C-alpha cells in the first residue's frame, strides 16, 4: 500500500473490546496502523473512528482507523501474568518502603537466602537504596515494613491502577473511550 507523505508510526489505533472498553489502560491497548488495517480487512474489528491520514493501493483507498473495536469479546478475568512490570503497576510505580518513584527494582519480603520465593505474595516494588538497606534481612529485623502486604492482584485491579497513568500522547478521537483519573474541565 502506498502512503501519503506523513510518517505513519504516529497513527496507532486504540483497541477496544466488544463492550467498547480498552483492552488495557496501562500499557494502553494500541495496534500499529498496519495491524489495524489488516484486522479491518479480515473483519475481526469494526472501525469506530479514523484519522484524516489515508493509505491507498492502485484500486483502494482507506482512512487509517484511530479507534477500533473487536467483534468478539475478550474476557478480562484471567489472572495477570507475574512480571516485573505488573508488580510495579500493582504497587503504583512507588517504593513500598519509602514511596519513592525513582530507581525502582523489586525486593523479596522474605529474602531468597532465607527461603523466600519469587511470587506475588513475596515481591514488592522497592527503590534501590531501600532494597540495599533492607538487604537479606527479614522485614522485622530491618525495621522496614512494606506499605501494603504483597498479594496477587486481579486484572480488574491492575486496570484500575493503570488508569492513573495516562500516556503522554492521547489522540482526540480516543477520549470518549478512555476514563483517566484526571480532573475534568468545568
């Protein structure tokens, strides 16, 4: 397909579930324009809104989709994957010992050297200075207690936390489908 002069990397499509809610808020569910166009042709999605940018072939022309909705509903009740990112998201990207958002890593509440496992229930977000200060000690020996007891979150909880972290760029056509925890204009 030929494209107009503007670079198209800046034209992702917001992907909504069949109920018109984003598949995820953080990271925001976006597809590159190529995947969105392919999904339209394969009739897997419906175009809800589009950009003014056009792509064309010798026999076809199409405005790029800016918002698409899946035709089949994707259930969101599966347990979230245990990843570093999801631990940070669960803990709101803040050290669970001092609240700092800087230099984040993770800490085993019960140290691995003392039999602690790498699980949702034993890992918290920690800044590097707090992690170093706690070291291989139990929390009661270090005098440091996490703000919240670590536990496995639900997908709903992660989505709720993710809504507090809107991305830097939001296209105007997406705004009716995103409900960020930001103050609204009166």
